[in-house]
C-alpha cells in the first residue's frame, strides 16, 4: 500500500503534468509544528523562508535561505524568540530582503496587561509589531524593537525594501478604534526615520492582509481592502512617491458589501513598472478570484480577469515573470492550492493543482516567490511555494517549474512573447548629454518609464564598449538599462537617426 505522502506526491505531479507544469515537495528545515511561512527574494536572487516555531517558554521566528544556484534550503537559524507572542493563522511574520545580505523581519507580540489593571496574568488588548535587521545574511540580528511607538495596535504589516536601502512598512492600525464610530486605519512609515507615522487611509477592512510593490524609481504601491460607511469592502491602492503618499483610489468596483471582515487581502507583484495584482471577492454571493495588470506602476489597471474554475476560498498569492506572465495561486473550498498562469495578452491557461487536498490540505495563506526567471534558451522558470498543512510536517515548501517550451506552445498564436534579449533590464529612450562625474559613466536624459526611471538627467554606468557615448552629446537613442549596485548600467544602445 502506498504511503499517504507518496499518494500526495503522485496526485500533485499527475495534476501538474497535465499543464506542462511540475510541482514537487521540497524538504525544508522547519520543525514539526511550524506555521506562518513566508517567502521573499533579494535582488541577487537569494530566497528567504521564514516561519514560527513553538519553543520552551514561547515561540521563535526562524529562517532559511536558498541561493540562486542551490538546490536545497540552508539549515534553520533564529531571528528572535520570546514569550507571549501573537501567533495567528492569518497575521504572520514577514521579511523583506535587500542587497548585500541585508534583510528586515517583522513579527507580533501581545500587548501587556496595563499596570492599572493589576497583575492578573494573561495579556492586554490587541498586539503590536516588532522588527529586527541583519546586514550579514542573517548571521547576526539587531535587538528587537517596536515597528512604531505611536500605536499599541499594529496588525497585518507589509515590508518593502526601496532601491536606496530604506525599508517601508504599511500596516492596519487600531489606534482610533476605542472611540465610537472610528474604523481601522492604514498607516505607513520608513523604518528608522524620526518622522511621524503617515495616515494613508482612515477607513479600511479590519483584518485583511496588506501588500506592497516597490519600484526601481523609489516609488511604492500598496494594495489593501478598504471599507466605506455602507460596508463596501473593495480593494484600494495608494502610491508612495518616495516622500509622500497620494490619495487612495479603488482598484476596481466589485461592490462587495459585507458586514464582517473576510480575512482575504490582495497580493501584488511587479518587475519594473509592470505590475500584477490578484484578489478575492464574493459580490452577490459569488466567490471568485480576480487578476489584473498595470503597465505604468499601478497608475491604471485593466479590467480584471476571473481565474477560478471551481469554488474558491481565496487566500491568494502571486508572482510575475519577466516575459510578462502572471502566476496566481489560491486555495479552493476543499483546501487544495491551485495555480493559473496568465500570459501577457491576458489569456489564462488551465488551472493546475499544485497541492491536492487530503493530508496536505492547506491552512493559512500560501506564499510564493520566483526563484529563477526565464533567460532565453530552453530554461524553465521556477517558483517556490510555502504553506501550512493540516498534518505533519505542517510547514511545507514546493518547487514549481514552468517549462519555457510549454509556454511557447501556449503562445504560438500570440505575438506578445518577447525575445530572449528583452528579458534583461528595461527598455528606455533618451538623449546623450556627455560624460558623467564618475569614471565609467555617462549622463543620459531619459524619458519617463513609469516605476523604473523618472524623466530627466541620470548618471549611468556603461560598458567600456559604450564609453564613446560621452563624446556624442545630443544623440537620440533607444537602449536597455539594468540595476547595478544601487544605480543603473546601460547594457544595450541603438542610436536613432536624427530628423
């Protein structure tokens, strides 16, 4: 008789293979009662896996990493541990990773009993967030500190690392809910900045996840579930331009009226200014998973596409590939995790079960990250998935491979698939201005590329073969740029004929 684990693997692979996508369990170093898994990726391609484990006297936040050329997770290491932590299926720790081994983690701790109430054990109302940082790839972590000292009610935190290394946090905040008629709010702040917390939206849904997408030009988009006075709880977005927040606006007009929080937040993913978003709604009693695209860093979104084929529970996650493909996952009503790929012309392939129900029935909120993108040739994209299962081992990770050959077959009638060279960097248009102030750089006046570069002069590193551009001011061109140690590097250049 086959073991339950073998049956799970057989069913998982059989379902995935039908769509040319393979998903396989990937052993991880989490303990047998671990939960609250989350994933993040650094600019260099290192994947960070975090989770919560019970330990003597409380809980510990632990992590493991996987480099871009490695096949397995590192050993488990501890970020922090302590007593009276808030451990929850929906609001769980997260991490954002920057360059050179820098990362910031957040977790939650119950508020203490107020002194005036006396020492009766237990904890006070609500919980708050603590953070810790590393600058050496997780070998050492800073002492835990509060995310903000302005509020005792900090929930559903999202973190994003900006191109300059700063870390932005956005969260649901209950600081005003003790007053009649006050709603949950959305606040944000740059961690370590002395400025006050910024109120982004004064009325949001009480317990749906927030999500951030950081763009190369230093701006950030947040998506979350709003709340109107008549209990319409649709998805909203707001933009941080690097200094201030713009007025929130609706992502769509689902018109979902519900008098309680559905505990189902949206998820964003982006590459440059290209942005994808997935969310759950149940307007008119019809549960569904929707996806949309933006080509201008969230300035506008196309009409949403419905992804579910059978009744969903939501709990969405998403990732974006350089060829424009959106990978969306969600949990169906039976507890299986489904994946659907939406190609650049907004057509979706069949949904694939990457984790069947049964002994691997998903609890909580699966999270995903791209571990390997397409780079031309016959390489396959690879996505990692983490979720909490109902049976041991409770924290499970999957490796999902999406073969390029299958994608090309899917897109044989679609002219949207880019050539291999267009999978590197970002396409720009501009005019040369002369030599840069630093050796090996030139000054280029670039047209705006939403989410990537703002219009104006930029000092950009060039390969030696392109150094002569410094002596050709006034030349119009098209080219491609990619990130280069906190700045930009010109990797392709084609002069345009002067009019």
